[in-house]
C-alpha cells in the first residue's frame, strides 16, 4: 500500500497548486501583500492553531499520541509575532476561521486520528514558509522580529519535515483511518483557501 504521506501529498497536490496561485499567496510572492493582511493571517492562524493544539493535547487516540509532540506547536511563534505587532486581541475570529475551528472540534470529538490530517497541512506549510520568508522580510524590511511563524524550524525545516514524514508513515492505520486523515487534510486546504481569500478581500484597495 502507498505510504500515508505519499497519499496525502497526492490527494492534496491540486489544492496546494490552487492555494499557491491564490491572490493572498501571489501577493506574498510578489512582495506586495499589505502588512495588515500579513498580520491578519498570523492572528487568524493563532486562533485556529490554539484550538487545534489544545484538541491534540487532549486527544487520547494512540496514533495522535505517537505523533503530537511539543516541538510541533506553532502558537508560540505566532504569539511572538503578534506581541511584536502588539495586535493579538484586535480582531475577532473571522467566519472562515470559526468554520475551520468547528471542523477541528468536530474531528476532535470523533476521538479518531483524523486531526493528523489537519496537522499535516500546517506542518507542510513550513516548507512553503521557508520560500516566502526572505520575500516578506524584504517586502516589510523586517530583520528577525515579526517572522517567527514563517521562520518555523529555520535551517532545520527540511530535516524536521523528514522526521515528521517518517513518523507518520510508521503509524499502524487501516485504509478507513487513512482515508479519514486524507479527507481532513483536504478539508483543511479548503478552509485555509477560504480564510486567505477572506483576509485578502477584506483589505482596503
Ligand atoms: C505561495 C505560497 C506557497 C508556496 C510557494 C509553497 C511552497 C511549497 C514548497 C516549495 C513545498 C515543498 C515541496 C516539496 O519539496 O516537495 C511545499 C509543501 C507543502 N506545502 Fe506549501 N507553499 C505555499 C503555501 C502553502 C500553504 C498556505 C499551505 C497550507 C497552510 C501549504 C501546505 C503545504 C503542505 C501540506 C506541503 C507538503 C506537501 C507534501 O506532502 O510533500 N503550502 N509548499
């Protein structure tokens, strides 16, 4: 059987391509994303990842226990960035964030390993972040501060991803469990697309 991580890559590849071409990410790549949109993404991600991480903390499923570790937690980076911008509590959760939060809570309530599909998407996003980091540093003239989330694991990003991949592939999961994780990852890509679209279109012209 094809390894879980390869299945996830194949099942979400088309969605990833669409996400890369989306206006928010194109603006990041073209170094013309308004700073407020960049901060709004960090803010909304912080709200989301707070929910995801606390659900993962509580999830008793064996497979989640085998994967979820302290060093995968991303809210400390987001809090560091938001402290720098001094805006953490300024915005409420957007409807798209609320929908995604409800989805995460729904998956958590099922007491399955499905949340690993959501984790896969955010973990994988550290790879794209290392491409985007120098661009946003240049665009906003940032040195180090305000970019902790996009710095992620720094020079350790690729090895960190390889280790995550190996651990995910070692899980003992049947085809039904794997399919549910893949579906959760696909739904996460859809939610993130909707959220980034909402943030981008909310910016003043
Ligand atoms: C312009 C924006 C983006 C760029 C340029 C980008 C770029 C990349 C790159 C270069 C990789 C590594 C591909 C490889 O080595 O095989 C990657 C992987 C990945 N990215 Fe992105 N990315 C972007 C946005 C996102 C976003 C917003 C998310 C989700 C929040 C995301 C999720 C992922 C995932 C899950 C993977 C792992 C794919 C796999 O299973 O191998 N990316 N991305």
